[in-house]
């Protein structure tokens, strides 16, 4: 029972079927195929706006190449201190931008606020001796499993635009945020002031497919060249596009995310009732950060449950589109048993 990451999940059957369908016959290469041509139209329908869509294979590539298109080598990108771009991408954003700096901001629950930015800007803008403020990057859902509301994004965008900064969103778990809030994707992106979105699919049912979405064609002018130079222009692009097309078709991306969120909500509910347990962050997407007594943590690991230890006695548990309710209930029951209490009341259910 592996709760270490949503990356351990398999491929959604609908996406696997789409890959198989794309394998029939022959089609043009390097994104000139029929599936890739359809994809941009379908994504535009989802976001209710003209878009430019670039499939890539990894979230790191999506983030690094998007930022490279928005930020000069002497630019500063403001982000949360736990953001993937500053902690988990091995300097890829700095590499692809040619030297831009990631300015990490400490803030509660994985989210920066407009006031955090206000105290840092204009940040030496126009002074030749200083790195120049160039962009803000938000993680949605955050690395703490929390979600930015549209008003929070808009407030950040207002300050960013005032100082001439672009706004990028790392949406590796964007589907989970939209599913949690029940709002239109547009409300969390271009309507709130987002310029470019790294639209994640791999963590939510794809095999290996992400997309960089620009809401302003002018800002995408360099991206095709950067993608090619960075090694992410796939010759058989149709297999990436087919995954993404199936992902957004019939709201598969939202159905998968709703299920993952429901599993996490039940997990958080059950674990916080364990004596000595405390949720470190609100459970708003598909990640649960919970502090547990050491004997409970050791006991769960000893029983074969898999998850990551965080800081101290905090563990991170992540659910996915294919997490089963029985797995969740088994972990809750095991934790309660190790803490010396009986079975937990309630039962997990999925909105599917």
C-alpha cells in the first residue's frame, strides 16, 4: 500500500487506450500530426480562451522552459521556499534561463501572499548592479497540499503586473486544485492574471505528459525554439498529445482528481483522530501531512505501508486517481491499532 507519491500510480485506462489508438497507422512527426492539431483546440475549450499549447514529457521541463521564455538570464523569479523549482529540479530553471535566480520566500502552508511580494518589490528594478525582478511562480496545488483561491492569485498578479513581472503557475497538481474549489480552470489562470501554466497530467493518470500553456501568444514566441534546444520536441509527438487529449476529454482530469482528493480527505480525517496526531496543513488536494507518534510511524512502515518521512515526526501521504478506499481504511485502522485504539468510525467514499 504505497502512499509515497502519486507518481507511483499507473496509467488511467482511458489514456492507455488513447496511446494505443495513436499507434494505429502513421502520422506526421514533430507535432504536425492530427492529434496535436486537435489538442490545442480542446485545451482552448477547457480554459475558455485562446491558448498556445506545447506538450513536453516532464514537469521539470515544463517549468524550466516556461520560465526561460518569461525571464532573462539576469532575472529573479519569486517563489515559495518549498516550490519544486527551487528544491526539486536540480537547478534546471537556472540552467534553462541561462542564470536567472530563484528567490525563495518562507510563508505558511506552502503559499506566498501578495503581502510577501509587496515587501520585496521593486527589488532593485532598473539598478544595473542588481538581479532584476522578472517573474513570480506559484505552485497550484502547493507543495503542502494547499490551494490558492482565485482572489489570492489575482492579488499576487496585481502586484506582479504593477512591477512588470510575469506570472507563472506550476500546475503539476492543477487538476486537484480545480476539483477542490469546483471553479472554472479559467478562474485560476488567465482571469486571475496567470501568463503561463505548466499543466500537469503525469501525476493524475498520464504515462509521461505535461503541457506548457500560454494565454498570450506573444509570450510564447520563443518557446518552440527553447523546447527543441532543450530536447523536448518529440519526433513522435502524437503519443504525448494523445495522452493530453484523452486527459481533458470528458473531464477525465477532474474525475481523477476528485477521486484522489476524496481519498486524501478521508485519510486526513481518519488520521487526525489518532491519539497524538496533528495535521500540519489543511487537506485541500491529494496530499496529507500529518504528525504521528514515532511508534505509529515505525509500526506502519513495519507493516508495509509506504510513505515519506518529512521533518521530525511528520509524514507525507499522497493519494492518486487509482487509490482504493480499502487501502485508505487499512492505513487508518493500522494507525489506530498501533496507537492502542479501536477501529475508526466512518467510511471512505469517492465522488465517482
